[in-house]
C-alpha cells in the first residue's frame, strides 16, 4: 500500500539523517522504530481501539509532520460519522476516544462530540471507564461545562476501593483502571479530595508493583506491557519521576520494565514469557514513551505513612 511504503521510507530517512530529535523528545530511536512499526501495521487508520485513535495520538506526538497518515484517519472518520449520522451506538467511550484524537490533531470538536460526552447517564452506564474517558475528553477539548466535569470527578472518586485502587466493579482492584483514573484526575489536582485519591491510588500501585518494576492488570497475574504503560503514563502526567523510590523495586522502574517488553523491529510483547508481538501493546507503549512529563512532584504523604500503609496492604493479602 502506498501509505505504508511512504511511512517506512520516511522513518528510514530520518534515522539515516540523524534527525530524530526533531520528532521525539527522548528515546528517539525506539520511538521512531515503534512509530514505523505501528504505521506499517495500521497503514489506513480509522476509528477503532486498535489501529485507530491510540495509534494516531502516539504517532502525532512522535512525528507531527507526517500529515498524510493523519489525513487518512480524518477521511475515514468523516466517512464513519457520515454513514452513521454521528450515532456510534451505546459504547460512549468511543465518542471520548475520538474526541481525544481530534484534540491531538488540532481539529477541535468538529462533530459536536461533547454533546455525547456530556450525556452523564449514558456515559456512566458503561461504568467507571466511561467516566474516565469522558473526563479526559472534556479536559483535552477545554470544555467549559464544569458542572458535568465535577459530576464525573465525583463519580470516579466514589468508586475508589478501600485499598486505594479502582476497578470495573466494587472491591475488584484493577491496575489498568487505577492508573487511568489517576491520569484522568491529574489535571484537577489541588483539591484535597482529588489529591488524596491520587495519592492513595499511587500507594496501591506501589504496593502491587512486581520486583522487575512491571505491573500486572490483576494481582497475581503475569506482568503485561499495556498495564505497565498505563502506570508510566500516570506517573508522567502527575509529575512523579521514573526513579521515585516508591516505584523502584530491586533497582527496577516502570520505564525500565516497559523496555523489557520491547521486541525486534519496534514491536512490543503483551507478556514477556511466551508472548508474541502485539499491536495493542506497541500502541500503548508508544503512548507511554511520548506522554509529556509534567513538572516534578512528590507524593503528599510522608514516607513513614506511605511505608506503613504499604506493609498493611501486604499483610492484608496474606
């Protein structure tokens, strides 16, 4: 396909010319290689959880001048919206995901997606995921509707478990959901309830971090790339340095753990042992590698409080 061939040549030329720093703030060669892999795996991006918005967002951060790729996504999106009359069905997270991509591309709310994103009852019918995605979309688009924003924040806060985690259902911790909840709440820090929720969530994530620095979606499972990537995103968005001592286990950090999922040719494995290269893993890894770092911050809890509660959580699981 023409787009695929142009993409590969484009990144090859960048590597040969040593111009990667113009496109990637850090980890230049890894970002460019993964970007090239994703663009070849999804040469004709369209609205979708894989090969769609997450790919577009990560790639735009990595190579914002590759207009042909993003134009292809916008054409496919326009066709989808025209065909559906703007009604994408009951999965309201899709409206939010598209809104995030359009915001990244500087397109604004061209399809009046906020009318769907602000439909509180419909959005929350999908549970906490719906609220997290909607809060992210509202923040990205600069939506002035603070009333609905506050309802989403309250909805998310009310679903935090006693151990600081979040999950798709009550008292069912999920590291992915916990990290995504933190990421969504970060722009609204400064409020004591939000700050406390974020810090309790980080406490939980620190307490379940594997010795290799990575994270499993559910306690006791094998660490996976996507969950580790979500924690990296949450830490960067909040401003926690990668070498924060609460997230350094045996000298390993979340970012060093993410590197171990890396495979040849810019690909990433879902899990390390026996895993196969996985496009979703690569897209999530690229999002993590290109997530802007917020100004450096520390957790508001002092070390003794944090460590005492970590020991409590560990003993409660025995």
